[in-house]
C-alpha cells in the first residue's frame, strides 16, 4: 500500500478536503480547507478531482516521506519547502522518490498551506468528506490532527499528460483587509452607535484565531441586545459576545450560538481573514446579497479561467 509517513507534525496539521455539507443539523461543522483557493490550486496541479483531500498545515511544520515514488505540490500560504534538504518551489509539481524527506517550515506570510500528494490522501470518508473535525472526533485520520508516526494511505495517482504550474498563488494582504458582510435580521435591532462602531473602525486580528474562528480587537461594540435564543450559525457569521469584541466564525464553528450576529462575512473575504496573521488590520463594510452573489461568481470564474 502506498503511504505517506509523518515523521514530525505541527500541532495544527490535519487532513482536509472541500468539507462536508448538510450536517449542521447533526451538530457537525462543515470543516474543510480554510483557503479553498490554495486547495483548488493543488488539486489542479496534480489532476485531482475537487473532492480529493490534502494535508492542511498552520504555519508550516511538517516532515514526511513517501513509501513509493510520488508527485507532490505545496500550495497556500508561503512556506520554506525542502526535499532531502534541497530547496524546492511551491505551486508546481515535484517528484519525490521513496524515502525522500519532504520538509516544510514556516514562511513569511499567511497561515494555512497545503501538501498534496498524487492520488490524494485516501482515508475513509465520513458523511461524504475526508475532512477532519477534531472536536467531534470524526473524519481525517482517526478523527484527529496528525501525529508523529502516522502512516497515511494514498490513492491511485492520476497520470499527468504535461507539467502544470499553478496560478492561484497566495497573495499577501496589504495593510488593511476589507471584510464585506451581508447584514442579518439582528443588524436592524442593534443600537446605531454599535453599527457605526462596527463599520467605521479598524479591528486587529488577535492570536485567538483558529479553525473555529478569528477573534478581533478594537472599539468595543455594545449591541444593546440583552437576550437572544441560541440559533444556527453560518460561515462567516460575526458574533458580538458580552466583551464587545467581534468573532468571525469559520469552518470548525459550533453549530449553534446565542450571541448577537449583525451579519456574515462573504466567503472570499473569510478566506483572506483565515490567512491573516495576528496584528493584521481589518475593516468591516456592508454588502448586499446581490453584490455577494456577484463577487462569488467572479471569484469562481477567475479560479476556473486561471486553472486552464
């Protein structure tokens, strides 16, 4: 059996694909890759289908080797990539011989990067996805993050007809990331001062950022909403807890929450937020549902045409 042996794994390495859908009513988050463009780029490079899984790493940190020759690609946030100690390029197809060491260490920008192996990571699917949901203990490899000594099964590789180079490379953010959000029905119930504070001030990404969500610091927001029944959450939902500092919910969020939610950040901006390191400045701005649909279509069109 073709395997990828994990010699050293960082604390946040896990198997992820495009995520599972239709499971929130079961209390399961969608999980899946935090940077869908990074995942899609590697899938294209190796001729994979959109549902093939890869290893997601936060800030790099992985040492692995295949038991048989294979092709790999590393995409997403910038990392230092070496094959048997020799520097190698990201966003391109690389051949690795049996036993050669793939060493990935942190780079200068971004958070989440992806190691793709020809044939994909062939762990069992759970409810239609191989994505790891570590809190619930399902998916991925034994329902947990990767550990030293894990031996991951690999699928049958796709025969590539020509060398491919990806064009969805990670673009570091500027000084300010714009977080466009569609207002929810609780937005109108918030105090005017609260909505003004949300949209007119900059916030800063804190170290309290992970696959569940990103906590921000800045002007304290008093929503004026004292009681609220718990309700289903959605990707990108902006929660305002009693402390007044917004939290943007992401892939491994809880299925329900009881804090006020003025709206939800659009998916393309959630991806940028997920790749933001602590200290990055962000600013919220209102976005209509129609504009959100247009942005989604344009981003998908860009992705489809750049990967040709």
